[in-house]
C-alpha cells in the first residue's frame, strides 16, 4: 500500500512541475514573440485570462486607491469601513476654490447664530476643522489630519452652502493600498477607483479653475 | 446501513451549506448601513407654513436645453434665456416667440425700446425683439463672468462676478465708470463674491442695488459708486441669508419690497423696503435639493416669476 501511495504522490508532483514548466515556457515563448501586453504577457490565447489575478496584482503595485468627489455622496462609510483606524481617508482643502467665508457651511452646525469657534458651534465631530481670522471678512479653514476621521460631514456642508472646496481624499501616507479596499467594496456610489501612483490625487479646483476666485493659501481675494 | 445514514446526513449538510452560501452571495438584500455622521439638512429646510404667503399658480416648461436668466418685459411677456437661445411667453404661459444665438446666456435685461441685452460669459450681446443682432460689446476681461444686467433710461449696469465689479455703460456699450472697485487708498473694501452669483437690480426710484453676497448684504450705490445704504444678515434662520454667498438673486415688488432667492437652503422670500423679513414666497420644500441660480422677475401685477434651472421650469407665484 505505501508503495502505491508514494507512486501516486510522485506522479502528482511530477504533473505539477510539468504544468509549471509548460506555463513558464509558454509565457517566455509568447513574450519573445513580440506579442506581449503592458505587463509583458500575451493573455489572448489563454482560456483563463478573464479570471487571472496576475494583471490585478501587478496593477496594484503601479496604482493606488483614490476617491472621485464627483461621485461621492458623503455616506459616512469612508470613516467606518477603512481597515485603518482612524480612516486613511481625510478631508482636504482646495484653497484656490474656497471663499474664505465667515459663515462656512462646512464649519458651523446648521442653525448656528453666533459665528464663534465655540465647540458647540462646530459641525466636525472631532474638531478637526480649524478656523482662523485673516482679515475682515475672511477666515481660513485648515484640517488637522490627526483628528480627521474622514466622516465627510464638513464636505457635505461645504458642498451644499459653499463652493465644494472641502473634499475627501485617500491620504497615501496612511493608506495601506489594500488589494481589495474595504471602503471601495462598500461604497454605495462606486466613487473609489484606482489611479496611477504617480498621479494619486483626484481633487478638484487645485488651480484657478474658476475665474474670480483668486484666493491664495492664507491670503485674501485679490 | 449505518454508512448510508452517514452519507445521506453528509449530503444534506452539504446541500444546506451550499444553500446558505448561495443565498448569502446572491440574495438582493443589501446590508443596511446608517450613517452615524449624517449631515441632517432636513431640519434646516423646514419652515413654518404660516409664513408662506404665496402659492404656485402656473408652471411653464421652456424647450431650451439650459435656462439661466429671466426678465418680465412689456405687456408682461416673460423672456427666458439660456443655452443657445431665448424664448418668450405670454403671462398665461403660452409661447409668444423665440430666437437662437450662440453661447450660454447667463443674464438678461430689456430696455424701454424693447432691446434685449444678454450677458454671455464675458461680454454683452444686444438683440431686437425678433432676434436680429444689434451689437456685440467688447469683453472687459477673459476672467469676466457676467451675472446680472439692468437697464435704466440712460445706462446699462453689468455685474461681473469674475472681476467682482459692476460696470456702468451708456446704452451703446461705452463704459462710463466702474462701481465697487477695491481701493485700499479710499478704504473701499470691494465686493466679496465667493461664487459666481452677483446680482443687481434697479429699485422703485431707479436706484441701483447690488447683492454683496460674501457679506450677505444688499447694498445701494449711487451711479458714481458711493455706497449709500446696506442691509442683510448672515444666518440659516428664515430672516437671514444662509451659506457662503447669498442672496444669489433679487428683484423688486412695486412697493419697493425686495424679493430674494438663495442657494444652499433654496428659498424665495420677501423683505420690506427697509430690509425686514416679511414672508416666504416658496419654501425649500418647493425646490429640488441642490438647486442653484433661482433668477427672479416680477410682473405688473406683482406676480413673482421664479426661474428654476434644476427642474427647467418657469414658476409663477401669487399671493394666497
Ligand atoms: S464610501 Fe463612497 S460615497 Fe461614502 S463617503 Fe466614501 S467615497 Fe463617499
Ligand atoms: S467633519 Fe469629518 S471629514 Fe470634516 S474635518 Fe471633521 S472629521 Fe474630517
Ligand atoms: S485601501 Fe485599505 S487602507 Fe486604503 S482606504 Fe481602502 S481600506 Fe483604507
């Protein structure tokens, strides 16, 4: 009996080795043939090309996750679904778009009457959004990333009442670039997408896209 | 026998496991997730229905692809301008003419002779009543975004949200002077226009009013650019102007009262000539959330005409 089992085991090992050999041979042969794809492989003849994980794995090394604000509905899952705690998604500020408004819809709770920095007036649940007086009537808003949990509350307020200069973005110094991003899996608006690692931002309005908003970081409209 | 029972039990177990996996994978039921960080707009959009003194009488649906500007002309004809054209309606909503032009009209005014002045991005184009071009004024700056026009007997006032300034032209398009230009020497702070909403209108006596939206105020200027008076308060409450830049549009009733519209919390309200809140014309619930650019006009019977670019409608409100 042991003899038969040993024979079968050897046969299986041999089979796997032969299959691997054939596969690598085919790959080398095809790439030498000059028909290789951007990953160096020609998958066109392969019956398993659709389910193959190799391109995705290679792509993951060249790309990173980012979220597209034009699709995001600020559902709150960026704060609750990231494997990182707090989330790798943070609020970011496109200063060139900001109105430097006194009554900032992203900073103040709806219905706030007296516009002061008192904690009870602040919309942000972690007080991560900071307000600084520049000159009458301009205020600058910055984000303390250590405190921001990426909940998107301020982003929603800014979009509704202001110019949409507060935006959620995946911060790549914190993101683990998971193969399968757990926010992307649960995002109700498919706002998560892979972007080239060398162009990781999908922020809008970083330049002077909208004429007339010449606000500078820390400055005032010209 | 014992073996058979084991095989059958095993098979049943396998079927049950497959069944559970299948339901879990393919059932349409999505996991319900509530948002613990929800920004509750519902509360601030609520109003006291007793404060709404107007009701919607009529809705007109223009055929234009986009609508951005509205004017009430002679004989209470309603002019609607937008992308690549203009449509005219009678006071009862029946079509009464149209013509096309190239570009997106952002604002419009009509003078006593029936000449139609249309702001297209950075310049003004003039048409007669049948759409024959009667002039194309020089662009002031490529950064200009014209957002409002008003015509008096002798001049045309044009608001430029891009340059944050109001130009006063003669009727032929010759620039006379600039109003509200930032001048630190003279201590003139300039207009604060955080987004492209910058309206102006002529009051009961023909005086010029300008919406300084970043300050949430309506300001009255002389033709020479001297600020005479101002009113307005930043607040989400019904008697104030909400968000970063409101009122986005305004018009006048015949007694000099102000009709205002806002973005952020979409609402149309009336203020007395002194700037005291009087009543609501249309509450936020009358609009689709996120609507911006509710241009306003008033006809000879003080009916309030609201341009709703989101629903692509012209909506006429009358007193209840
Ligand atoms: S999960 Fe998607 S929709 Fe929700 S906040 Fe994040 S990006 Fe926006
Ligand atoms: S409101 Fe949420 S997204 Fe905005 S700064 Fe605070 S924690 Fe960050
Ligand atoms: S890839 Fe991972 S770490 Fe990055 S945002 Fe998604 S879940 Fe968070």
